[in-house]
C-alpha cells in the first residue's frame, strides 16, 4: 500500500496533474454556480477533453476536480438567490438563504466554503485509509435498507414543522411525494399523471421544480412583499463581511466533524449519495441541537448551513469507493465517470488497486490538493460574489429570473420546461404567500421516487411487507426515523409539563 | 516515462477534440456530404449522445462529411424528437436522428405515439449483445445451473435488470426463459432504475441473476466480480472468448440491442443513398476504429432494406412476447 501511495504522490504532483486539478476545480466551480448545470452535465461536457488527454490518471484527476468543484460552486446560487442547482444543495439553501437575507451573505459563503473544504478533506483521508475495506460495506445495504434510509431522510421535514405548521408541512410533503410520481416509475411501465402530455412522460425534472419552488417565489416575493424596504435587500455593509467569530467557529466545528464522517459513509452506499447525505445531516444536527439552537434551524443557523455542506462534499468523495473498488456507479455522475474510465481502457474494480495503483492513489491525493485549491480560490472571491446582493433590486430581480429560466431550460434544451416552470412557480408563490413551507414539497419530490422504487422492490423480493421486521438493519433505520420525528415534540412536551409543574407546585 | 512528455500533446489533443466540428480533414476518403445535423432524443452523456457524437467525430475526422452539428432534444422517452422530425420533415433533410431498440419497445407500449415506420430508416450501425450475469460467489455457473435452481424454487431465483418491467432487460430475461422451455410470465423480474443500481443489487446478493448489456458486464467479469453465464450473440464474442452463448447451451435465442440512424419521412432517395454511403464508408476508416474501440462498441451494420427487415423481425418477436407477458 505504501509503495502505491508514494507512486500516487509522484503521479499527482507532476506539473500536468497539478494544472489539471486547478483547471478542473476552476471549471467546476464557475459552471457549477449556474443553476441547471450540475456536476453531471459539466462532466459530460468535459469527457471528450479528458479522453483526448489519453492518460487515465490525469483524465480522472481532471474529472474528479470538476466533480467536487461543481458541488462546491453549487452552494453559491442556493445561498445567494435560493436557487439550488443540484439536489444535493437544496438543504444548503434552508439556512444559507435566510442568512443571505439577513445581510450575512459573506459569512454564509465562508461557512459553506470552510465546511465543504473540511468535508472533502476528511472524506479524502477516510477514502485513503478505508477504501479497500469499505467495498464490502457498500454492498451491505439492500433495497429494504435504502427504503428505510429514504424514510430517515424524509424526517428532515420535521425542521419545517415549526409552531402551528405541522399540518402544513405534512400537506406539502404529500404534495411533493405526489409530484414525484408523475411520469414513468422504474417499477411500473405505465405513465402516471401525465394527462397525455408527452413532456411529462419522464417526470418533472428536479431543476425545474427546484427553480419553481424556491427561486421563483423568492424573486416574486421580493417584488410583492408588502413590508419590503425601499432600499436593497439587506444591510449592505455586512454582505461582504466574511469573518467568522471564534464562538461561531467553536459552534460549527463539531457539526462539521460529525457530518463529514456521516456524509462520507452515506456516500459510500451506491444508492444513497450526496443528496440523502445532506438531508440526513441536516435532520440529525437539528435533532441533537439544544432547544434554542434548534429553533434557529431554517431561520439562518450556521449549524444548519455547515451540516449539509460538509455532508454533501464528504459524500461525493465517499461515492468514489464503490466506483473505484467495485466498478459500480452509485449516481448518474459516477456512471459518467465510469464510462470515461472504461473509454480510457481502465476497468475499475477490485483489481484497480493492484493493476493500476498509481491511478487509484493519485486520484485520492489530488483530492486533497483540489480541496485546498477550492478554499484558497474561493475565500478571496467571496466578497465579490456576495456583492451581487448589493445590486439594486430592480436589477437583481431580473437577473435572478434570468438565471432561473436559464437553469430550467439549459439541462433539457426543452422549451416546455419554461412553461412548467412558470405554471409551477405561480402555484408555489401563492403557497408561499399563504405561509406554506415549500421545502418539504421539494424534499418529498426528491426522495419520493427513490422511496417508492425501493419500497416496491422490497415488497417484490420479500413477497410482502415482512422485510420491515425480517431485516434487522431496516428495522433499526425505521426506528431511528420514528425517533427523529417524535423526539423533538416529546422533548418540547416534557419541557412544557415541567414548566407548568413548577408553576403549579408553588 | 510517458507522463513527463505529454503536457503539450494533451493540450493539442484537447484543442483537436474541441475542433471536431471544424473544417474537413485532409486525410481519408472523399467527402460524401457537406454537413450532417445529428438529433439526439436524450440528454448529454447518455448512450444516444455518445453514439451520435462518436459517429459524427469519425465521419468528420475521416473527411467523409464536411462538418457535424448536434442537438439534444430530450422528452417523452425519445418521443419528442421523433415527433419533431416528423412534423418538420421538409426542413430537416439534413438531419439524422440516433435511436436504438427502445424505439421499438416504446412504440409498442404506446409511450411513443409514432413508430419507426413513420421515419426513413437509414441504417443500424452498432450494437451490444445482452447477457445474463451472476455474482462471483454464486453456485450458479451456467444456464443449466440457473434453470435447475429456477425449477427447484422459482420464487427464490429473481432476475434483476436496469429497465422497467416490459423494458429491454426484462424482455431479454423472458426471451431466454421462454427459449429454455419455461413460462416467461412466471419469472420474478426485479426492476432497478439504472444498470449500475441493478449491478449493485446483484453484488449485494438481493437478486440471483442480472439481465444486462454485455458491454456493461464484461469489465466486471474480467475483474472477477461477476460471472457471465450466457450471452445472446450467435457466436462467441472476440472480446470474451470464454463466455458461452445461449445457443450453445441449448437455448435457441439471440438478441441485439442495436443503435442506428433515422431521417425525416419523405427523404429524397439520393439523400438517403448519400447517408448510407457515408455510413458504409465509415467502417473502413481508422478514425471509426478508434472511436469504436474507445467505446467498446460492436459493429453490426444493417443498411437500407436489411435494416427495415431487421426492425420488423425484432418488432414481431418483442410484440409476441409482450402480449404473452401481458403488457399489450
């Protein structure tokens, strides 16, 4: 192993490869900032370039750089304009956008950058030490456990079920789950809820729904908000300020540590990935936070921003475990990476470490370098990027609308997406004014399809619902989900009773 | 070592790759067409996308066509692009649309409202065979073993695949079981939403066997992770001479997941001939060989009437099977 590691070091630190890392993360970050161009499409664009390079290590280093650069950049639009361009940055917007609205955009971007850096780096360390052993862990999860994991992920909606909002949050979750059933499901050959519209056959696209649910209502809200201030959208002096106080650093450090670990292990599972990792990270951190911290979640908590950001970057790194050690792509993005590797005559799998140790190790080592480059590159740029929000709103809002429209159109090249975007956006805006939380709908939509697929598959494999108690790990995960939903309200109730008890007792 | 010298080459190669759609190259055979516009019914990075761009790259680099442009038009499982090509036929005589086996299946199930007969069939160019695969620790080593296990306990032997029930992977599994004398409707087919997920399901042990594309399984088979117990080609494949065919194991069936090109209806005969000439000329060029080898494609060339006959034959087989399976 040590020999391979040294060879990897030598490979990773050649001039070309360092250049590739820097180039890859630069391209990834900047294109990733545009909503609609997620890591998958950026990597697809870069593949011909990577293949023409010819050397598999260099090509993979470039593509891996693009990958985590894009995840890194994706959080920018979530934070600044509430437009999550990829599913794994939806949770980032839960607290990132409120922070930006409070005029703390610079701080939010800094927390996101530092958390991403930590997540990516811790992920790379874990990948280096444990990758060969983790190959078996990746295969421990069957469809039944994936189903249970999605249920745990759904418990993230509890964060939006604040005072008096429980029924609204549940309604919106169900709406999201229903929207997720539009089109053809993996397990049923017949299209559902398409009303004969051909463009709905493959379902609503994530990006269109995310723009319609998050970015568009926010932009319209900025225009229509009856209480809006006449000047810009926040205190302009603070926007660029990226300082994190010592107390704040102390507050988020344990969150980042925990979520980097948890995110990495969720990323290792081929059917879960960065999106699930970010939702779970958010849900878990909210539930273990103290009462006063928990109430801040969803309203601009630094913890609520740090958790999904470290989790999704660690999960990206984790997803290289099944790719490199088993040759199984766990997501659309790693499937494209696998295609590129095969095109370069490298077959990932258990023999990769033996046959091509320099590829295996140089990619991992390049990840450290890449994450460092991302941090160094992003920190000085944050004041300038955050300044976007200081733009007067009569320029800012058209700008947001333009990016929203472009995001929905660009991935599919399909003008119908624009009609869907506007229709859904109007509906979402009405819901927004009626004080319905929109995040549960998007979570329901994202998790719904995977939830249904894995549930139906489990039912088929176990001839019924028996898997819920026949597989201990499934039972355990479902129990965890119940705890995550019940615990907060139970604790609140307990606190109320105790408070009343003291009052009555005297 | 190679690595130290390749900086400049890499940049040149990258530049060359970006200029694919540039002017005609000097080398190669004579130019047949000025320009082809490739219509891709799916998004960037998919199988259709790779086929169209790879073919365009080989044709331009070999100097057979002047330039190639590409357009991704996803939606409706490919139906949107087909509808577009039919509705705007006359302005699209310069367009070739890439497609594959699912056009036959989705037209039968009604996902796509038109079928291949509504288009001008140009040629099938490449293909992939299907394969049945088991995990490396599985006691099953051949189709006989699989069938014996299935006959002993049908509900325990589930076959997974990366397509919907009634989709390609399911149909292949059903075809194999039918040819082996079993009831194709009794097979427990477990659907996953992508080939990679289905492969993870096989390795994790939740399904007994996997129906998948041969090219998707061959790398893992070489790595010793899975065993390919049967491939749907007529003869053994050069890339994996140890893998037995279904036919030699007494299961009389074959299946090709083809990919090929279609043009707008009412295409002038001379234009069709030019397309077919260009594609035929492509096979002998080193540029095509490079693209083909890089992607691991198998040359399966069916031009003109052969392509029509091939599609009609495949449609007949799939239709009979789908009626039997209760999807039609």
